[in-house]
């Protein structure tokens, strides 16, 4: 590709998914405004969709319209603790929110198969793109996706170590992506950190180190002295409240390093007043949209907006 790609990914999930009570989906009513903004800049977002959103009538109508107009892509997103079929891994999965990769392989397969078929039946569209719930991915998961015809995964978050984010109390936390590539690659199914000859393309999230390596080392040494466990500070191409300039800098650094794409992410509930700590009210949402306008205007001059499935086709074409 002569012009880099701009890939917008939206983790499309419930408002209260990470709280230990009934999950609501009010944020579906706030997605059309975001979609209109994307279309203003000729960008096509990818709505990576979790189970509770697929049974919300407002989201179903919204997504079907997007598919009919070829204005976005619907992909699969799977948070294991509330995705059928039911299986109680911990005795209180709603509290612990275990990673899918912590469940028995047979249950993993059943959940992935159910979610894929449910999405395809609901939207009459083959599912091609995927992001794991809580960013937890491994070789077993990759094999299962490929067997069902998925082409793209975007679960890898380079430089980020999720092992300090617990799931099951008997588990070892999430995936460690600190040394994973930060460019797209067809994965080795025997070791997903390496490029290989499979037909599954990994499109890692756009991240950059917040500090230099020596500053990270000092920070982590200080954390250890205080008894804290966490990985190096990482900046993502995502809004965090009044960070429009920083997002442009992250994107610019990624492109300057030679990447042929930049990948943005946001949760659907962050587009709703009260949906997140940085969007407590309508004023915060207006500030968010000002940041999005700033970023999108900057990106439009440097990249072309495409979906994950379209990016896959371009990468495949390059191999021929």
C-alpha cells in the first residue's frame, strides 16, 4: 500500500459489562452519531460485537443498516463469562470475569462457535474479523478462529503485559504482549508471537512506549520497591480525555517507524454520557467528539480509512 490504512475498531459491548450485576446496552443508541462522524471523513469503522449487543434491537437495526450500505464491518468480540453456552468456571464468573483462554478447550470452542453462528445468523454476513475479550489470545484460540474462517485478529497489544490483570483466581492473568511485533503479520499457529505461514492475519493495536527504556526500568524498579506489579507505561491510539494532540503524536510515530497502518480503538460505552470515568456527562462527550474531530482531520491527510477485512485483502494481494 502506498498510502497507510486507518483502521477504527470499536469494542461494542454492554454499558455495565464489567460490573457484577445485570448488563444494560443503552450505549447502542449513541452509536449513530459516531458513525456519522466516521462517514464525514470517509472512514469505515469495525464494530467488534459482544453477545449482549447482538440481542439489542437498536443495535441490530443499526448494524443491519451499516451492512446494507457497506459503511462499516461487523466483527466478533467475546467476553467469556456472559457469552453462551453457560459454564461456571470459578463459582462466580460475573465477579472474576475469567479470560476465555482460561476455560477448558471444549468450552472455548463451543463459545466461539456459538458466537460466530449467532452473529452470522443475525446479520446474514460472514464473520471475518475478531478481537478477544480482555485482549487474551493464544495458539489454541488462533486455531479455533482459523477453523471457522476468520481472516483477521486484532487482540495483540504490543508492549502491554496483562499478566497483572487477574481473571480466574486460579489462573495466571492475561496475555503478555511486551515482545510481540507492532506490525501486521500472518501468524505462526505454533507460536503467535512469530510470523508464519498461516492464513490468519494479526493486526496489533497501535501503541507506543510512554517513556524511554531506561525510564521504564527506573519506574518498574520503584514499583517493585513499593510492592506494585505492572508493566511499562504504554500509550495507545485511543481517547482518554483531552488527548487529541497526543493521539496524533502516537499515530505520527507509528507511521514514521514504517507501519502501513494505524489502529484506533474505543469502547462503545465510552460514547455515552456516564458510560466511563472520562465521559461522566454531556460536556465530556462533547469534548471527546472535539478530540475525535481533531484526530480524524489529521489522519485524513495521511491515511485511508478501511476495515480489517479490507486490510486483509490488501495484505493478501501483496503476497501474490
